[in-house]
């Protein structure tokens, strides 16, 4: 049997505003709720039977569907199609009918344990949806923390955690029925309101001067520039309407939160229960969090100075509004990069707005590395990253960069064909032609190799001895041997002249760890009849291929022409 015990934490309402009666009979609420350390203990055990069994210690509570813990278990089983037995044991400490969500906390704890035991991949959102069918406070109890609850209490918005506080909770001897309390409640009659209409009119007109005169700076000076930035943030009619709703709500409930925490209503008591309201604006913060170094931020073209933190560079005391942000920096490969100009709305005074700089960089992977000792270059500069199993991961590469590879092969130092990181959406690249230059014999070395090989081949013809063939691979030697013993060459004697490759057409390739070089060659020699000894000069044009096999050796040849030799077309070479 699987079993688990967890605490079920109570909650306190830091604020509670009843906005009116809903058509479904519930009340429309806006409240700030806070999890507290007071808790019940909830133990859930999966049994071999069927159905839900509940036991309660510490309070006289029903153990049937009237108990929200039982109701939550049944709702979970129905939602996921679970038919096994469930045993619930509650140890109560949260007082009943005290507005502290004792039953909802137990229900939320049951849901969390059942998820762990039965469906660990179930999302918080799905769990909260199940909880909402059990009770209005259950979604909050699933999530916990400091939350703005709206609707029946099921619509939650995460708030900045409240500071550590101590609260004394006094429960009278008589119960307090929440439904009865709501029925007796009424909206507060307000004596004064801020001029929300004027504020919205100024925003709609983009009148920074008028807006400035309506605002009171809570922790910063209201300036023309700041008011202009704020106007730009509310050019959209839907944004202005959302602000109107927020300000009206804050008149009713000073603790109400909205989509624009940097703007709000400040209430000041005057006399005889009358109050004065003002429109306030709070400073905002921007956190520039980017992997690049030497970051510089400009807002509307004005450079800003921030404080380096563990999470990035923090810019404080900014006026709320819409700004055009530009960022510059240096990548890990030493590349200077500049981000795209980005319109950024800074309207939250709760948490800093996080911005990555819109820099044209990405982490990329490059495959096709010849060996793990290769040196990878970005725009010609070597980086510290090394390939692993032929693949290298490169962080913070700027779009447009050229990626290359250098390595030492048995035949010499090699520089690969480069690849370009041109599209930020395509972050997987590959070296497709491993060798383009480096480690290739020079024309003079090729001539020496050719001369030695061809002289040995002619010597083999003269002596009718295939063993004299040298300077080539065994496979190619076997192919040449067939011609050596043919009747064609028995009557002639050969004398080597010259072997010259065209230095303008030397092509190198590599595949499967084998390097090859091909080139056009001009051969000169003389041949004479063994009986008459009459010498005849001759010239031949061929394409030769060399393969590295403990040294460069001829591996293939083919007939060519004088025209091809002189034209030196690289495309025609193998």
C-alpha cells in the first residue's frame, strides 16, 4: 500500500472585498489571501478496496461527502477514472467556521497526495480545476503563498510574498457562517474618488502635461519625460479600460491589485470619516538578464547605469511607461553584438521586468567534426569548446558568424570548409566538406612523388617485373601489373623525362578518415624499339589521385588532355 502524510496549511484573508451578488448566487469577491503556518495533518493511503474512507481526530466533523476531504477524493477519482480504495486520516488543528479554510486546506492536501501517488504528471492547473469543483478556496490552498483571489475565489494571481509576520488568531465560542456573513454585507458608501476619467482622457490624448498634473509620485519625481513614456504605454483602448477597472477597484479596496502595479490609488483620511484619493505612480525596475558580457542598456536612446547582481544588471527607480530599449554586449567568442530595438512596457512595481536584450545570439551545435582534438573557430577566432564524439556545442554565437575547424591530421594541419550561422531558428549545423586546405602536398612535392612513381613503373615495363612498381597503393599496383606483362610493352624500352602537375588545380578531399589529393599531370618520356633503338619522344596528360596511407601514394589515374591540363578545372577533378 502507498501512503503519504503532508501538512494542510490554513489561510488568512489580508483583505476581503465583496463586489456584489452574482447571477449564480455566489458573491463576486476580490481578496488577498495568505498561507499561514497553522496546519492540519493529512494522511492518505491507497488500499486494496474501493471507495473513500475518512477518519478525523481533534474535531467532531462528518466523514462522508459533507467533509471536503472526502469530496475532493471523490472528485479526483471521477476526473481521472480511478477506482481503487482511499483511506484518509485527518488530525485537525485549524478551527472550523473561522474563515481559515480548514476544510479547503484538507481537500487541497488530499488532492496533492493523490496526484503524487496516482498521477504525478498532473499539472497544477488541472489539480486546481478539480479543486474548484470542491470549494472556492481549494484552488488557493493547492497553490498557497500570497495570492489575489477573484471571482468566487478561484481566479488567482500570484503576488509578491508577504514579509514574515506573526498573527494572533482569536476564535469566539460561536461559529461564523461565511454565507450568512456575505448575505449581510453591503458595499461601502464612498465619499470621494480620484479623477479616473481625466487620467484616461489624458492617456487617450497622449497629453503628457495633463497626465503629469494628475499624478502623484510615491517614490520618484513626476517629470514631463516620464509622463510621455506613460502615455505611450496606454495608446491601446483595452489597456486604458483595464486601468479604469483597476483604479475603481482600488477605491473600494485599497489593497486590490491589478495589471499595472506601478499605478494606483492612494487614500488619505481627512476628517469625520471623509477621505481624499489621489492617483499615484511608483518607480519600476528592469532586470537585464543575458549570457553576454559588457552589457549596455539604453532607454529611448539614453544610456542607463545599473547594478550588477547575481541574476543580471538591475536598473532601479525608472518611471513607468513604454520605452524603446537597445542593448549591446560581447559574446563568449568575443563578438560585439547589438540587439534589435525593442518596445518594452515597464509597468510593474512588484517584480522587475526581465529583459534579455533581444540580442541576435543563440546556442548552436555543429556536427561533422573530424576528431575531438579539433580547434573550433568563430569568425576566425579559436574558442575553448572542444568536440565530443564529433559534435561541439557553442554558446552565444552571433547570427551571421562563420564557424570553422582546424585540426592536425597524419598528413598535416588541416582547415575545414566553414559553415555559417545565418538563421537564428536553425541552430543545428554540420561540417559537410571536412578538408579544403592544409596538409596537402605542394606542387613540388607532388612532382617528386610522381617522378619516382612513374620512373619505377617504366623500369618495371623495361624489365617485365611487376615487383619494381613502387610509390602507389597495393590496389593500384595490382591494376598496373596487368599492363606490365602485356605484349604491348615487351618490344619497347622507356626512359623517364619529367612529371609536372598544374599547381593551379590541386584538389583535396577527406571522407571516413581518408585523405585524397587529385591533380592534372603532364608526363614526358622517350620510348625506343629494342631492336632498332630508335628513340621517340612522347607526352602524356593524365589525372592522378594520391591517397594517404602512411605517406602519400598514387591510388588512381585516368587519361586527360592538354586542354584539361591547361584549363585546370577543379570541378572535373575527382
